[in-house]
């Protein structure tokens, strides 16, 4: 059985047209009705549902803070969660949140207008982390690490203020694989981006429901849904990042050997400590012949 076969029956074969149009959330009414797009949409919903089940992300009555940057991944995340909730497959309340980090020329109206127009509960928070990052990080160095830490700290605070148990992020399959290889090549450790984790304070969970979703699918989905994408002028403006090299390497592997990315993701959930070299995970000293 495939990685996502366990919940194949949990998502209807058709994702559009079988329900009363009046009950469809406003965000989903804009979805194309073509057979190809419906297959894409179903795949994303099914994969997200699988990840939510596999890693026990949702508890009935939870309140989720869904981080919305304005990029394709976070828009796709929001749409998929809205669909799962509409179908009764996600028993949580959703609050979308955009952290306006003070980037020059950031179009402040796009996200609140979009969310209000589609009836999505949301909070827009302004914090000028852009100036902090550009002041602290030497020219030519990457901004990602500091920017991420500052952003995450504010999102944890907002989650607490809004009574949210979980911060939900839009990282996808490729983000996890790229992180794995960055840690392998540059950090000397086998670790990736976990689908679910607990923050250091122990009071907010972080969930990544798109862990099984392919970036290419999210790109096609965003184009079909005509999301008003907002480009990042901070990390997105820097070339030559280590992550870009990992992305190029993975794309080349996938091009030569289709399906390898899904195989790699499955491998991360199929670890054999006795076949590795970590003495903390397996008692090699105690392994003796009888």
C-alpha cells in the first residue's frame, strides 16, 4: 500500500460538485472544476489528512493558529485546512495570522482584504523584524536563521494570546528533504524538519500538515486558485543559499529517478537504529555472539 493509502477512503473521490454550492466555503468556490485540478486538489487534501492522522496533530476542540505569509505554500495550507474542516475531517477552530515584518513595499492590504472577503477569521500583527535582521546580519550573510527565530517567537506569543494550542506552518515535502540534506552535509547529523514538535516552553505545538505534499503540487494549486502571492524581499532576495543547492540536487535526482522524493520521505519514517552508527540509539557494546 502507498504512503497515503490509509486515508484514501477518508476523502471523497470528487472534491467539487457533489455538495450543495451554498454550503461550500467562499475560499473553495474559486477552485477550477476541471478533472485535472480536482485530482490535484484531492491529492493535497488526502496527503494533509494522512499527515494529520499519522502524527496525531489534531484534537477535537483545539484552536489552530495558521501562519499565513502570502506565499503559495501558506495559501495552499489554509485552503486545504478549510476543506478538511468543511468536510468534518478536522475538528478544530482555525485562526489565520499574518506577521507583517516591516519589509519595504509590503502590500499591507492584500492579506486582510483576501481573508475578509472569504470569511476567514484572522489576525494581522505588525512587528518590524526586518530592520532587526538587516541590522544584525552582516551584508552577504543569509537572513533565514535570525528572521525565522524572530518570526517564530512572535507567532508563539500570538498563539498564547489567542488561546491557540497549535501553530500550523506550511512547510512541505521538499522543505523537509532539503533540511535533512543540509543537516547531513553541513551539520554532520541525521535530522530533518519534524511534522510535529513542542516549543521549548512546552506550551505550544507546531504542526506541518503539508509534510507529505509535493511543492510542485502546491505551485499548480496556487496557480489554479489564483492566490494573490506576495513575494519575500528578505530571504527570497538572496541567491546562493545552501538550501537552493539542496533543492537543485533533489530536483536533479527526481528528474533522473522519478519517485525518489516520496521514497526518501518514507525512509524517514522507516529508521533501523541497528543499521546506523549511533551508539545512543542501539546497544552495540551489548551485542555479542552466544
